[in-house]
C-alpha cells in the first residue's frame, strides 16, 4: 500500500483494466483513458486488459484500442472467449464437436483450440459454449437447448446481464444465458469470465506481478472477481455500477478505491480509499440512530466515499438524508431522494 499522500497507483506493479465502461464505450474512448495508459507505460507500470466480451479476439481488441489511441498489444489482452476455448481443449478430445453460441471470434477460438465448431444438435456436440454475439437469436438458442438436454457440457463465457452503451445498459450475455436457463431449468456447468478470478490471476502470472490492482466499472464482475482473486480494486463511475449500487454493495462486491475515471489512479491514495473517514472534501456526516445526514459541498465522489462507511455498516441508503441544498441535489441525482 502506498504511503499517505502517495498516488494510488504507486503501490502496484500491474494495472488490470476492464474494457467496456472503463477504457471505452462501444467505439469511443472514455475521456482520459488514452492519457492514463500512456502515462502508466511511460512510468514503467505493467498493463493488462481483461474483458468478459467474447465477441472479439485478442488481436482485434488490441487493434481496436490502438485505433482509439490507447496503446495495447495482443499479449496484454485476456478475453473470456480464449479462456473458454482453452478450458474446452483441456476437457475434450482433439477435434471434438462444440456447438458455438456467439460471435465469429468465439468460433475462431474454438477452432484454434483444436476443436470443431458446429451449429446444430444433429452434429452431436460434446459441449455447448455460449458467449455474447449481436446476431444470436432463437434458432441457435434452440439448438443449444437441445444439445444440453441431450447431455452436452454447457460452458458460458460470462454472465453479464447488461453491456454499457452511450444510450444506457443493453442486454448482455447473461440475459441470453437466462433464456437457456429458463428453458432448461438448470444452471450452466461452468462460467468462465468474471467474477471468476481466472482472467485476473492469468494476467498477474503473465506479467510476473506481485501487487496487481484491478480497475472496473461493475461491482458484480470486476470488483467481485478482484476480491476472489485476492486483489485490490478500483471502481470507476464511467460504466454500469453507480452510486446507489455502491452504497448497497455486499461485502464481496466492495472496492478498495473509488474514482470518477481512470485519471483517479494518479490521485493521492487517501483521496480514493473507500470508505472515507468522518469528513472528506468539504462533506460531513451526522448520525442519529438509523438516520445519516449529509451536509456540506464538494466533489460528489468524496460524498459517496464518505457515505459508504455508514451504509456498509448497515444503514439503509434510504435513510440517508440531506442537511444542505447541495446534498439534497446530489442525493436526488443518485436516486436516493434526500
């Protein structure tokens, strides 16, 4: 851990970034992302990208990032599609048929793993692997349901219910998995991506890192996955999880740090740690039984860090009340009334 007053990033030798909602939204970089990565590289800090999105392969992801001005090489990218194909290779005999539900990137990973991608129950698949693909529809889901019911092993690349977008959250692979879960009345045999820790531990092993930190935008994948991997984490507020989610987060979903965006990696560590102490950045708390009052003015991130303390100690976020006009506006913007 960094000394008091040192920068957040100074305590770590590897930064593992989630992509969607952290580095970019769909096809546009999030402000400050490119500059942050370039600065980390210039300072000699190792970088890795870990994504649950199974619709692109590592070289495609690296090319996408580079095209946005974010430096990346294929060797720094870990995808749930590649991880899933590797696990299937270890489980099945060479050439075994695998029914692929998802994008061409997932089919290519299965093929490169020495297995045979198929798309029909009649092909006798030994396994079904399911990942996000924008063209996934009823027909392939029906074939997958028949295959799993017939005894095929069911592997899921990730269970993200939503994907971030500039228009708001959109259905993710977890929503498509829910279709099969409902039809089959059972759970997948294995979920490969986050919050499983494999992508994070693989990144640390590859980099030879002893002190990695994970940066993500989702409490239920990035932050939980980091916790399960025994790693510190930074939640950035540029993607899916918002203030109300953070205040209600159960213990396994709580980040070590909070930042508005990736530039928070260069802020003083004590200005990012969660929860903050009794006062932070011009904000103050008062407590009367189950009621918590927020007073003052300042950076909303500081107010959120401060409120995590009582809320994580059991105060219902609905019992957080505003004791100033600025606090009232802030709580209302978070959907907490105030």
